[in-house]
């Protein structure tokens, strides 16, 4: 498992909180593992919840019609990099 960066840890905590994943420690989320299907097993409803939480915390709109969503939500690392690049200053 790769080591989480500070930004990834913060996002992992938001993910666990917003999706009520009580049985998963934020530090246990592999930043390179898939968030959906085989990885954490999240679904499209989770993606919506997570998008809302990210919007509130970072002032960043994640649109459902964005063709990049599959890449953006591929892993904690990919999501964190996207948030860091696009978050409101």
C-alpha cells in the first residue's frame, strides 16, 4: 500500500465521514486502490454524496456529466490530485 499524503488523508477522512463508512479507517484506504467496484466498493449514490461533501468543503463543483469523472474518481490519489488542482483558493 502506498503512503497517503496529507491532502489524501484529509480527503479520506471526508470520504469516511460523508459516506458513514464506520468500519473503514481513513488511514487504511490505499490511495491507489479503486474507489468503486473492487476497491472500496462505492456506487453511484456514494459518488453523489462524496461530490456534495467535496463541494461544501473545497468549494469545488464536480459535475455528473463530466467525461473525466471515471478518471477523477478512479482512486483516492486521483481524486485528491483533482481537488488540489481545482479547489477554490
